[in-house]
């Protein structure tokens, strides 16, 4: 069975939610899923470990 895995990196959670709460945007993914998608939002803890330079 084919599977899909996606990772999005957003710096502005409000902008992210504008996409993911848009029914028209989400409708484009309907053919990919046979059941409800499992989603999670992870927020890094406060601290100095993220300095804005990404290794990619």
C-alpha cells in the first residue's frame, strides 16, 4: 500500500493554519487518503539552540 509522509517547516504558525484550515486546499489531498490524515504540530522549546542557520 502506498504511503505518504510530509514535513513542513513554518516560522509563522498563523500562516500555516491559513493553509491547513482551508477546505479547498485540503480537498486536493483527498485522493491520497483512505482515512483521516494524522497530523501533529511540534513547537521547539525556548532556548538558543536555533540560530536561524539551517544545515540544508
